[in-house]
C-alpha cells in the first residue's frame, strides 16, 4: 500500500503527533520544516495528513453548525457591566485616562446612589443576573430622570456626572434616536466617555438632542463617532 | 485574530472602556459560545456562561499579561466556567434542539452507519468522543490552538496534549471502524 516507512502506531513518533498541529498551522517554522521534509518522501505520512485534514474539516463543520447565541446573552452581559459601572466612581475612566491601571473599587458616596452601589456589589455574578430585570426598571426611571435633566435641572441621577457641565447650552448639537434595546445607562456611559450629553428630548419620532462638541471644529469628529456606533444610535442627524 | 489588537482592546477594558468590551465581545463571543456548547451540551446554559465569561474579562482584564493570546485566555476562562457548571449540574436536561445534533450513547455506530454520508458518520463519531477527547480535538482543529496554548487551557503538560490528541484520534478511528468506516489507521 505504501512505499515509505510506516508512520507511528503509537505516540512514540513525535512527527506523527504533530500532524494535527501542522494541519492547523500551529507549528514553529522548524517543526514545519521537519514535517514537510517527511511528507516529501513518505507516502503513508501524506495519507495520514489527509486523514487529519478530514477530521479537521468535519470538526469545523460540526462547530460551525452551532448557531450564535441570542442577543439576550449580550444584553445580560452589558446589563451586569452597567450595574457595576453604576457602582463605580463618578469620575470613571475616560478616553484620556484609559492607560491608568484598572481600579474598579466603588467610590465612597452617600445617599440613594451609595445604597444602590452597595447592593450591586453585594451580588454574586449569578445573583447579578437575577437583578437584571430590576435594573431594566431602573433604566426606565433613569430615562425619566434624564428627561428631567434635559428640561433644565443640572442634578445628576444615580451618581452619574457628565464629563463636563457648562452652565450654558452653547456648542454643537445633533439629533439622535437610540437603537432598539439600548438603555439610558448604555447611552449615558458612551456619551459621557465621548464628552457628549443629552440636552433635550425626547422629541417627536423618539429623537434626543445631544450636545456633541464645544465648537464647530469638533463637529465632524463627533458626528463620525455617533454614526460609527450603530449599536447605540439608530439615527444621527446634524442640527 | 490579531493578537496585538486584542491586547490593546483588553488594556482598554482594564481601564474601564465599555466600547472596548463590546469590541472584544463581538470578536470572540461566537467562538467562546461554541466551545461552551460543546462542553456543556446545552445552548441555554452556554448562553448564561458566555455572559459570565465576558463579565470575568471585564472584571479581571487588568490581570491579562499578554503571555497568551486573548483567544487562549478566553477559552481557559470558558473551560473553567463550564467545568464548574458541570460539577453543579446533576440531571439538567439537554436542550432538545441541540440534542438532535449530538450523537449520544443511544446513537450507536450502527445507527450512524445507516447514514449514507461518510462525513456525517465522522461528525456523529466526533460527538461520541469523551469530553476530554472532544475538547482537545475542538481546541486544535476548530479553535486552532497550538500545543503550548492547549496545555495552558487544559492545565496539562505539552507532551500530554500531544498524546491526548493522538489517543482521541485513535478513539475516533475506532468509532469509525465500528460504524463500518475503515480508514486504515491506526
């Protein structure tokens, strides 16, 4: 059947053991040369590589047949992250300070925000999952508070503060409609990280007025950021 | 996957960057989910676990030292989560839809052999492998992990990775032979 030395029947032949890794492209250059040198003169070894390729292709097909997880997995994850973020310092990491070492200790706070933070931190990850439904309700409350904020009050709900809070509403604005399923917590964190905030809304059609930059020089970059986040903003219109 | 790019994304996550977290999730969630499904054999459980895996990443990104790829790290976390779940689980039923795609003890090689497609028989036999053999096959063939990476994920010596994979392949060949598919090896 073959004209070359038989390859290993037991795991004593290291090259035989390496064939699957060769097929997966995971050998060092030296090991690859060794395998290829043997493949060049050992017909049985080549046949065994074919067997490996067959196994590999069917394993790939088997795994590819598993559908993607539902959006619920992502929503659950980010709801838990939002809950943890809400328990973090108001001056949470921004794009300017991202290089700083990770430190997610809860801030010392007082009032309802502190109570919520303590409650959130007391949850185990599993228990946190069960709290997500409650947090969804909290998001609705936040929406109301944000609407209140937009109407003129500078009080910040839940311990959040905006990256900057000028006294007047000067600057560049845009109109945006949030993507379905996006919570105020989602949007609020993203806007804060990008130096933007909600100043009015909701308007007819579910549009919110955002302050996106302090002057015209920053407008294009801000619009690109908004339009580059379709997972958060379904519609973005310049004002 | 671009290892350097993943490293940068994880560094940003360590700094609390939620958008970076979304990027990492989009890049890797499908791979992690499939690995989990193959381990726990239940899609609903795997969905919960995939959230837990990435939540751990969010919390512990600062501990990622970049000695392995993000994929290797994620699969290691996923495996730990899956094993913890399997230890807790006693009689949790298989997801009905997914169970149909799995070969199990009731689907013996003779049944599989009734299928006319040799490739389908191969996939059925892959499903009959033990969890230990199945995971090493998946890690190398599907997740394209190297010897050292698999060793890291499974917590075993590199040589054991190679021999375990060899024995997994031998067992697969045995199941194929039982199903009437003689490959002339081993």
